[in-house]
C-alpha cells in the first residue's frame, strides 16, 4: 500500500479466477474472499433471469436467479443522509473505484457458468481487521444467544452503552463501535414484549439482595400495579424518611433526590457504604 499525499493505493488480491457453477457457489467464494481481505461490497445493479428471458431471444436457464450482479466497494458508494442535522462521525465514502461484475455466460459446449469481468481490485482505503469490524451489523456480529441475553440484562440494569461496548469487545474479541452497540441494544430490546421485559426486570431484581416486590391485585385477581423497592431505596428512606421523593426512572435526572426545599445532588453507594457528597 502506497500513499501519494492523502491518496491511498491499496491493491488486494483479485476475486478467485475460474468458472463458477451457480450463484450458491459464488456466494461461498464471495464470503470467503471479503472476509480474508477485510473488504465489503454492495450490489449496485442486477437483473433477474425471468425478466431477461422475457425481453431477449437468448434465454438463460432459470436455475440462475440473476443474469448478472454488479458489485461496488462500500467505500465507493455515496448514500444520502436518512436524517437531518450534523453528526460528528467519519464518512465511509472515499471515492474507492474497486468493483467487479459477476455475469452468467455460455460456454463453448453449451453450458452456462458465472464469470468475473470488469474487475478493479485496487482500493483507496485501508483493509484492516479494525476497518472490517465497522462493517458488521446487529445480525452479523459474532454473538451467540448467551451474548445477546447478557447485553439485554446489562441494558435493563441499566448499564451505559460505553460499558456494554467494552464488554462486547472483551467477549467477542473484535472492535465494536458505540453505534453498533446502540443498534444492538435497540434491536435486542425491541424484540421483546412488555410482558417479557417485565419478567426480565423481576428476574434481575431477584438477584439483588434485600429487594422487595409488592403485587397489587383487584377483586378479580387482575394485577393492577407492581411496586418494587431495592436495597438502595431502603437506605434512602432510612436516612430521610417517607417524605423523600425519589425518582429512579431510567434516564431522567441522573439519580437526583429532593427532600422538601433542600436537595441532595449526588449520592454514591460503594460496596454497601453510602456517602453524602453534597447537601444544601
């Protein structure tokens, strides 16, 4: 890889040469090729075989779902913004010209194969493992079911996305970006019903010593309310009595407690010991 000013010239190996029997075999070769070289392509154009056969006199066997696919490096495809405003993040687009076309062609003996044509395997960006990890989505992150359950538990705690990112980096051994973590949390939490999330929260509360749950039901036996009190909340009431209005709602006021006209801004509980940092 050579640099001329700000320009990067990164020549990677070409797509494996030789005839390809079908699109399934192509998909296997494509996956191996992109993973080994830490690159990512997007399909920019394709044509279904049925449509081709309806407008051409030289039909292609319908065993091939597409007549061709044009692949462009993801760093050479400019995608319009899906939102408004300005974000402080890098852009993937860097005018990379790497590309190739996979096309179904007839052979001399009347058979059909897939060939690679119009290939440019020179990229204008680094092709490192760290760069490749940024291509991962919530579906392609190397996570098993236990990993996703652990992320759900941490998000319910709640633990910050920064700490969950560090947890994922240590667990799966690849660089996970904060945005990938936030997408994963939304994807994981969004798949659960309210009932499932309540079960998860109650299960997590059972793991905390000295926590109480009060279930309120009406005359028909239907649950109308569930009141929970943790050890931390009990300590607050022990110190300031029932006149203390506490808001433990996620993401509201960062554990701010109000006692009449006075306020306690920051309270930390470290290993079971409480410290009153500032009081007015």
